[in-house]
């Protein structure tokens, strides 16, 4: 089975990034689609399973590339889906959930912004079913820092490719514009899937 690129369209309600930044980012996303499909084909051929080694082997390289490329696809899809909203605040259901685990919506927001500033790859608000709580997590790479079985709710790409063309080294401006461009209707549907 091949993964197919989802067709995200740039619209005027995407205010966190401009059209040029969006299109560059979409090409990168398409590259992850192509790589996971290439890796899947190679893994289907059972490449040197006997030579698998934790220091170096072709199989190890494919397995490391598999999670990196697949997570790159999934996280980019979550990111593109959750930008482009006009509502500046979530509804009461989401606020109550964030109040429970962070003390208040404002405390969650400050924590999420700090998480984004500290992240080299992704800042994610996720639901962790194991501890039955919401967490802001920081990923240094697509597949480094994930919490197993967690459900991503808000996904912010913090790799430099996500903002540098438009914001240069002004990471804080990008983060703040993202916070004002979250599509809370998309987030609400994600929250409801955790109930």
C-alpha cells in the first residue's frame, strides 16, 4: 500500500505562514511521502534480515528511516490540518480539560509557547491515555521524544524549514502567530476523539 499525499490548499485564513512558505513546506511533506513509500518497498523485499545489526546494517538504516519518514508524514498532516482558524480561543470543553491539567488555559498557553521555544522539531499538545492527562511534549526529531500511544491534538512544526524563509531567526513571532491561527474546530474534533 502506498501512502498518498493529502491535498492541503493555501487559503486566506492561513495567517501563520505566507503562500511561499506554505508551498515550500508542502514540497518537503511530499518528500516524506515519497521516502516512506520507497522504504516500504525495500522492506517488503526483506533486505538482509540475517545481517541486521544495532551498530550498522542496511536493515537498521531502513528501520530508522521508516519511523522518521512516517512520523514526518503524520506530523505534517496534523500541522497543516490545525492551522487556519479565526477563533482565538478554544471552547469551554477544551478550556476545562486544559484547566484540569495545567491550572488554566493561560497557563497551558504559556507552557505550550515555552515548549515550542525549547523544541528543535515539534511542539505537541497530546493526550496521554496512560496517565489520563494532557501534556505538552517536545520532539527534537519526528521520531525522538514521542510518548507511546499518545494522541496529538495541537501540532506545531518547529523545524527551521517551517518558518525561516518567512521569519528568519524570529522564532517567537512564528510561534505567536501560530497561537493566533489555530483552527479550534479541528482541535475540538481531536479532543472529542479522546473522550
